[in-house]
C-alpha cells in the first residue's frame, strides 16, 4: 500500500535540528538510552517467522491473544486499526494491513518540574521500554507464524502512530496535538506493530474530551513558545470525530523543545491529567500541578521542507 498524496512527510529530525544549530541536549542518561535503542533494539526489528503457522478460528480470537500479550508485556493500552494510505508517511510504502497500536504511560512523578533533566530522561526511558514491548510483541507474532514489522516509538517509522491510535480507540486529539486517553491522560507514548494477520479492529471513541478542549486553554497558556493555537484549523482536515484539527506551530515549538530538554510542558499541565495519578500508586509524594520553568522562547524557525505545513500563529 502506498501513502496518500495527502500524507504528511516523515519528520526530518536532522533538518530540524540543523535549523536550530544542532542537537544540544547533553544529558548523559538520555544519550545512553539513545545508544541502547540503536544498539540493542534496532537489530531486533526483524526476525525469523515460524514456518508452522498457528490458525485462529476468528480474527477476534487472534486480536484477543495479541492484546493480552501486549498487556502482559507492560502496555498501558493496546488497540487495533486498519491502515489506510493517509496513515503512511509521504513517499513510503508498506505491505501490511493492520496496526497493533501500543501505548505506555510516562510517570507523573517525573514531570513535577518541566522541562527538567528528569522529564527528558523519562521520555527516553519510555521510548526504550515501549520499544521493548513492540519488539517482543512482534517476536510473539512471528512465533505464531505471521510476518510483521516493528514501528518503534522513536524510530523512523513508516506509519503515523497518532491517527492509527485514534482509530484504535485510544482517545481524542487535544489542543496540544497529543492524544488524551480517558485513563492514561496525555502523558504516554505510542508505538506499533504492523502485520497482515487478520485481526478484529477497534473503533474511535467520543468521550467529550475534544469538546472540552474548546473551552479549556491551559496548555496554550503555559506553552512558553506560544505554539498552541487558539482556534482549530479548517485547512488541516478533520479529526476522527469530524472536528477541524488544532495544529501546533512546529516552527515555534521545535526550537523550544530542542533547547529545553524536550519541553513537554503542555502534557503535565493538561487538565486531563488524572488527579489519582497525583497520589502515585507506588507512594511517592507528588504535586497536583507541576512547577513550570518558562524561559524566553528562541526565534521561530521554518526549515525548507516540502509540504510540511503548520500554522504560523502570533508570529512577530
Ligand atoms: S512541547 Fe513545549 S513548546 Fe512545544 S507545544 Fe508543548 S509546551 Fe509548547
Ligand atoms: S490543557 Fe485543556 S485545552 Fe489543552 S489539551 Fe488539555 S484539556 Fe485540551
């Protein structure tokens, strides 16, 4: 299956980092995890498929087994979506039909001060642990006799995790551009495994979250780069509920994100942060609202990347 002419290009990390003078976040633990992902996980994206295939009576039977496995491996949630051409990055092609979308929460206690070394390390920690879940889930599916591909949360994936997760019932798109999950809130990461194993698909949900975003502007108020929009963008297309989408100004967000420990302020300040998380089930003392370190934003950048469109809000 080829990407749609309307598909966005894959995010060109190197070009974006070059546009802000290079990658400057220098936290030893972050760099160690990045290296571990490259050395320990990249080589395990593919593997041998068991020639003896396990047959399933129904697609639902296969879905239930795979979802149970993902949860056993440590997933916070798992859902299944049919892949459409618009879910594939521009100029990419895949052979698979189903996406098994896996989410894993980040720890609220690591976002008590944002941005911070601790919040940056937590982002990378979950990229690694979620990477392990999708790699091991793919190994499980290959052992069942079905080929599949790992779409790592941090890697150069062929598919767009967010629209697939929305179709797989993960939640609704928030004003800050991230999905808000009814149970996990917005503080989680996504990865996928794609396959042709016939699976029963899940469906998008309407829990009233997107409607709430129309009156709540907390993330917009606390975004130091003023990158989160006031209004939805009709030209950006509809979300799964038929709403015009909110589109973050990447040219303003990225320089802040790149200079300030992957920023992430918009996630812990989100009103959909579940208050029971603040108790922290493992007994750690946490705050109901994080300390926000808002620095003067760097200059906006707009690298010359074909067809990468985003609104330019409140540009000076
Ligand atoms: S990551 Fe930071 S700069 Fe980017 S939208 Fe969120 S709060 Fe704004
Ligand atoms: S902070 Fe408010 S407006 Fe922003 S995403 Fe969360 S609920 Fe929506």
